[in-house]
């Protein structure tokens, strides 16, 4: 039973604070914030999402730099509360269009309206954006997304990097377009986060795809939708070990290790024709999550060479090759390489240009050390890690064959957007 | 809501306005608007109300505008109403008198024709939390429960619970629980049903201590009709309500196996839910239902694996953390299920520390013969990582895997390589591990000491690591050339040593070193004892005093106390007893799993709620032993599966029991370090130097050093040895046993009879093992069932490491035993054989 819910800014200010049961002291937000802050100062470690101080359990998740916190005295399911906190963040985003400290502060009355209905006396009532619509009377004050301070490419991978990137849609589910009419449209994003670890000799040690089919619907009247996926889709690896891939089975078969679905999804014909049918609720939600450990071709190959050149010098050569078609361009690329502790100077040159498919880029750097290295230089540096986004490309080759919307009338033809995007989750090459 | 500063001493932070002037301004403006009916008033009020709420949120006390707020609330604007409700709910409790003002408009709103207004008003009315207003609640609640609109009924069901918390008697007297029960079983709206269920669970659990009827009602929630009714409607509930229902079902006791399969089939598709909370709640149901059906229970583990892994990798890091905690619990119960999925637990570089740490624990837990090599290789990568906390954890993980004794060979090499990396924190962590490793596998001392000897004690600063290094210096003083001198230099810096733990170890180490290499160490010992006696730390002082007096009393006794032969530690005590673990398992899908503690350890009694399975557990033995506390289990065979009797059944104690020290009690003979030595029945002195001369001379040296002029302690002459004396604390590791058994020829092989008493006493192998141990004959491995038992025993000559190995096969129906004896020293095998037979013949005698 949740006692309190609050949202804190990065500095620890209350942005909203709602007490549901009155059995946790009022100063809990301060206690919480101090604990989290000192946790990272003392031990250089991040506070875990759940901890207990004097009999009060504190749960928190980080979303866009804000802390969403729940407190309670009872013993309850941690995954329920953590999921709920994420969900509250998502609902708020659905209503405000943009989730940020600024938009929360401008709309806190609306947020209180939501919080009143999401939880009653500590028990979760609903987190459905759709259901909540009938209880919300405040108009959102929309924060212009374009005016937000540019977060830079790294923003996608900030706190809670596992959350899907905000799709380009920053429109509130309740706000009207300037023209007064709502635009009928639906977005389906196939987002694949890939994790690859290359050994020092370039072999793939581990690889995994965590995929999500994310939907955001602005359709009025909740028409039924049919979403057909790749025919050759198998689920479950049938107890086979992860080593026997049976070649790269070029036929385009997609083997999911496992998947799960949003509660609105009907799977009646999924086994027959790989079609999901659902009545999409308002707001953003994952239709399906899946996990693949089947071998796939990594989008980038990384080659690193680090060599000692004299007693206090070394040279690094970092080569990155894009192994996807040249029609595709990757963006927001960051390559990181930790250098030996005693490095005092680095000079490097980089070939300019965006990374388009098939191209190869090399970085050469000269390192100077303040003291002699003992032992193997490769043990002191690396591993190389990389973050990137590749739009219109997904390594699993899972495709949406069609997106069918039940027609209300002949003229009804809403916009449909099906987009693919691949992101690095943990893309590491050891040296 | 934000704290009114009156009740909270905190001063507003500089970035926030102090509020006094602002609040009185607000008060004025609200007054002006209260009576106004001019157009645009509502908009103006909205702006003002927003200001009030925003002050409230940041912690400014705005309770002084209470009456103005209430006056302004006469409006049909729902946004205004809601802000007003929010405000009132926050301050009513501390302004009970003013709250009375709100009753009127709230009661009126409860009768509004808009169900939304009715619901909101009822919710606010019930949220006032003012005891003397409860009389105004009963009426509106009663009609709310009967309202035609589901939203109002939903609010009313929760309202009953709120009323119960304000005044339990009012709630019970109005018979609301019965109404809720009726509603729960009949309402068409699933959320109303769910709220009734939540409210009833809470009310009846709290009432159960007062009334028997309530505890019967609480039981009735778990009856088959109620559980089936809820299960049949499971898909009508939203995901959160499903969790409530599933949590209830997990406590349901099924009537038969059909019952179990029906429920499991019905809930099967819940495992594919994207909400992790639903999946975990379902898993809990599956695990609890199948507890008594071993086969199905195993199938459940197989079934839940994939969904859990998906949730772990698809959710936010926070969700992954919750999932991993549960995976860890499961893997402790069934390590094999994830042994081929170990790659899922490799760390990703951008994961937060708390996720990585759990993943490392998972890797440690799933390590077995087939995957250890890969796992340790991966861990070594992390150990070289720039992320220092993770590097440390990874080294510890490698050590834990080594102590689980898979492929120790390769791991020791890796650990020693860590020492060559010359990073301070790596060295520190590794030293601690090497120490633990040596306590378990003394046979590695040669390799380890060679490397450890190269480490400069100046590079080791962390107390734990320093203590470990010092322990090794003392323990292996005879193998490390420089040991006395390193200790000496450490003692010179006694005053700069801040850690009492290190100083304690220093005292002990210098004692050990002295007993082995007296001339070289006597100065250091004298200095250490002098510093120790002057130490301000009580324990350090006491230990120095103990050593001093021991040396004064008798050096050979000191030898026995400080330097007894060590028995290898075969199992490091688990930090948790199996009872605790079972309890945590019962509380699956709760915080207990994350904290790794049962709920009674971290919640107040009144907040235990539906999770606590029984009330008082004060007497439970809580696993307080740290990993350093050791259990020298006497039965090595329990841990060495592959030794000799590959197929033999393990004794019952092989189960969860051998984790907790308490369980080995009856057969417990090996004793933790120092106390063992205090059992003075035997002479274990084996000095490298001639004892008499050096010992007495060094005693003199001490006396001189301390200037106390005490009489010289004389070493008593050892008693004349009997024909063959065995070492009661003999140690032999399984590998050496196996090796010896292969190498040595059979000296004696014969069949002997066993007395009838012996046969009757031999119900389990343990009985004989315990008996023989009393005769200084130790068991290496045992197995079998009546009538055939097979044992491997070993014994050692006292004072020299000459071993005797025995294979003994007993057939109880024939009352015969077949003996095969092998010995390092063939000449004494006859003597040993008769000793063994006489020991055996005493078995079963009173």
C-alpha cells in the first residue's frame, strides 16, 4: 500500500507530492534525497531502486533526470511499485506531450488530478491513459519541445537508458491541434536495442537484441487494428543451446527467444498468421517486447590497435566500419575508449563525415604518459564502447507486413507511420 | 502533501520564498473573490488556487487560508472543486475544527447528479482523517456503495477502508464489511470487486486479532468458491487488480492435483504479460501450488525462465533489478536451471552498479563444471575494468567461485595474475581471497605464498587486505623468508595502524612466527606485546595480555593455543540459514527478496500485512555469522561429489541443512580455530627447532624485554608415546586421498565380523562415522544403504604426517566387514589394523 508519491527535481525540490495514507512522516522526501545523494558520494555507487530507512521503504525510478518516488511501510511487490512509477511517468508524458521538469511544474495541477485517480488510499486504480481521460479537466499547458534545451546526442542514453527514446511525437493525447481538429494518426515503431561484445580478436562473444514494438495512437473512436508480422517467425529456441545456430539460415527466419505482450493484444490468430489484433488505447505503450539471441550481423565492426611507441608514448588506431547498406546513415555516434591512468596528453586526427553504410572511419591518436607503464598496455586501456542510432534499420529483420485499421467510413484514412530504429545498448569491443 | 512547517522544523531552502507575505496576500485576494459573481471570477480563482497548491507542494504552510478556500469552493467549476478537495484533504487533519466547515459542501456534492462529482466528494470526505467527523461519513458511504455508477462504488469501497482506519468500530457497526463482501461477489465492475477485495483483506487481517469471526472471514477469502470466482473473472481486471487477485490465489490451498492444473492452465497466458508484476505474481502462484509436486515444480522452473529473462532485459534498469533479485532467489534453489543461460548475466558496460552487482551474484550462483571457465574469463575482464567498484566485486566473485571448488586449478592462477596487475584495489581484494582460499585448500600454499611474498606490504593499505597479508605471514612464517622482518617493520609502525583488526592480526601473526622462528622474531614479539599491552583498544590489549600470560605460563601451551594444526575449512558458513531462505521464498514477489531478509526483519508488526505468514519468529536462528565465521565440517565427503563414491547417495544432511552451522551439531567435532586448540588432550607441538633450548631461551628474552623478572617456564617432557598414537585432528584433502589410494599398495586386506550391537547401531553411515572419529579415525567418504555400507576412512600418526587409508565395506545382514588398509608407513600397518579393529568392535557398545 503506497503511502506517498512524489517527484523530485535533480536538486531535490518537490515538484509534486501526494500523501495517500498518512503513515509515513512528512519529511520523507528530504530523508530520501539525502540518502540517495550520499549513497553516490560515499561509495561511488548508485543507490539501488529500493531501500529501507527506519521501517519506511523507498522506491524510485529515474526518468529524464527526475526522481519518481513512492514510499510505504508495508512489504509489497517491488516490481509492482517500480513498474507503477514508470507507468505514472508515461501517463504524465501522454498528457503533457513532453516530460520534463519544466512541463511538470507548469502542469502540476493536472498531474495532481492524475495522481488522485491512479492511486486511492495506496491501492493502484488504473494507469490507462484512456480511462483517465474522463477524470482530467485541466488543459495541459504544452511546453514547446523545440524550445527545450538541446540535450545532445547523449540524451537518448541518459538516465534510464533502457527506456525507449521519445519517439518524435511530443503531442499530448488531450491537446488539440492549433487548427482545432485532431489529426488521425498512428505510430508504430520497431525499436531494437542491441548488445554486442567483441573479443580482442574480433569474435562476437555475446550478442542480444531487445526489441519493442511501440505504438502511439491518436485515432478517435478506438478502431481495431491488425498488425501482421514477418511470416517466418518462431518463438522459443526449443531448448537448443545458444551455440548451434544452424548457419545463418539465410531464408529470413526470425527466431525470438521469448516475447511478451501488452494486455490489449489478442493473440487469437498469432499462431496461424503472426497477426496481432488490438484496440489500441490512447497514449504510448509497448505492443510487444521480444528478446533474440540468434546470431545477427552487427552494424559496426570495431578494430583497435594500441601499441607502445617508446617508454612514455603509445599510439592508438581505432577503425570503425559500417556494415549496413549505403542507403542508411547512422547518427548520434559516440565512441569511447578509456586510456591508461597516467595519460597526460592525447593528440588525434579524425576523418570527418557522417557514417553512412559501407564506409570506414579511422581515428589515430598519440598518447603521452607521465610515468612508465608496467605490464601490458592493453590491460590498462579499453574496452572501446560505442553508442549510436541507426534509423530505418533493424538487425533482426523482423518486419511489420501490414497495419490494418478497421474502417469506419470510406473516407477514413488515418496516417500510419511504421518506423524502424536500432540503438546500441551495450556495444563493446575489448582490446 | 507538502509538510506545513509548523509541524516540521525544516527551514525553507533559499531558492524558495519564505511565504509569509505571499500567503497573506493570497488570503486577501481569496476573500475578495469569495463573494464575487463577476464573469471571469472562476479563472481568477483558478490562478489563486494554483498558487496555494504550489506553495503547499514546496512546503510552505498555507493552512491559514483554510476558511477562505472553503468559502471560495461554492462553485460549479470542477477544476476548482478538485483543487479545493486536494487542499482540504491535506490540511483537515491538523485543523479539525475548520474541517467541519467543509462537511456541508462535501455532503451536498455527494448527492450531485454528476457521478464524477459524487465520487470525488465522497473520496475527499473520507480522506479528511478527522475522528470526530466520522458520523458524517456513514450516510454518504452507505449510499455510495449502492450508487448506480461504478466510479462512485469504486470510491466508496475504498472509503470504507479509510473509515475503518479512522474509526474501526464505526465501520464494523455499520456492517460495511458485509456490504463489501456482497459487492465483491456480485458487482459487475471488476475494479469495484478489486477494491472490495483489497479493503476486506486489510480490514479482516486487522480485525482477526480481535474477533474470531473476522479471522474466519479472512480464511473464507481463500475458500475455493471465492478463489474460483475471482480467477474466472481474471481477464476483466486491469493489470494491477490482477496482481491483487494473484497474490490471494498464491495463498490458496488446492484440494487436489486437478485443482492445481486447472488454475495453472487458466493462468498460463499471464506469463506472457508485459507487466513484470503480473508475471511475478503468476509465478508465485505456480511455485506455491506445486510445492508438493516435485516434478511439476521443476517444470515450472523451466517454464518461467524465458519470461523472466525477457523482463530482465526489456525493462528499465530498476525493473531489471527487481527481476534479477527474484532470479537470484530462484537460482539459489535450482542452480541448474540457468546454467546454460549464464551469458544473459554478463554485465553491460552502461548498466548501473546495482544491476551489475546482482548479475555478478548470478554468475557466481550459476557457475558449475561446464561453464566456470567462460564465466571466470569474463569476470577477469571486469576485474581489469576502469569501473573500480565493479572490478572489486568481480574479483570477489572469482573468489567465491573458487571456494565453490570448481576448477580451482585455473582459478588460482587467475587470482595470482591479479596480484601481478599492481593496482592497489585489485591487490587488496585478491589478498583477502587468497587467504580464504588457503584456508580451504592448504595444498595451494606453495604457489600462493611464492607470489604473495613478492608483494610489498607498503602497497597494501586497506585494513582487510592488510589483515589477510599479515595472517599469511604468520601462518606460513616458515615458508616466507622475510616473514619476521616484514612483521617487525609493521610493528614499528604500530601507532600509525588505525585498524584494530589489523593490530589483532599482527599480534597473532607475530606469535605464530615466533613459535616457528624464535630467534629471528623475539625482538618483534617483545615490541608487539609491549605495544599491545599499551593499546587503548580493549580487544587488542586483552589479546596481548593473553599471549603474554600464556608465554609466561608455558610456551608449549601457547604453541597449542596459537599454532594448532589447522583443519582445512570445507564449507564457509552460509550467511543465511535455510529457514530464513524458505521464509523468503514464501514471500516471493515482495521486498523480502530484494532485501534478502524475511519481512519481520524490516517491517513493524502492524505493517506486515498479508505477506507475513506467521506472527512471531523471535526464536528463529538468524544467520548472523559472517562469511569469515567458519564451519569446519568434519565430513568432507559431503562436498566432494566426485570422490570415489561417485554414485553413492549423499546423506540426508547433504540437503539444505549443511548450510547452517547448527545442523551439523551432533557430528560436529572439528572446531573453529583457536578454541579447538584449547582442548588439551593432545600434544601437537611440532616445532622446527628443538623445542627445549630455543623456547626457554626465548622466554628469557621476553622476560628481559618486559623487565618483569618472571620465572622461566619450562617445557614439560612429552609423555612416552604408546605403540601407535593417532592424531585426532588429522587433515587430508580429498584429492590427496584419492591420489594416495591410487598409488599405495594394499598392506592388509581381511574380512572381520561385526558384533550384533554394532549392526543394530549402524542405521545410517553417520553413526559409525561419529564413533570412529572419537577414535581418531576420520571418514573421507561414505555411502550406501542397509544392508550395504561403504566407507573410506583415514587416520594420521600423531606428530608425523604418516597416513593410513582404509576402505571398509560393511554388510549388515551378514554382520561382516571387509577391510582394505593402505599405509604410508607399511611397517606400522599391522598396529594400525588392530587399532582400527578394536575401534570398530567398540561400535554400538554402550
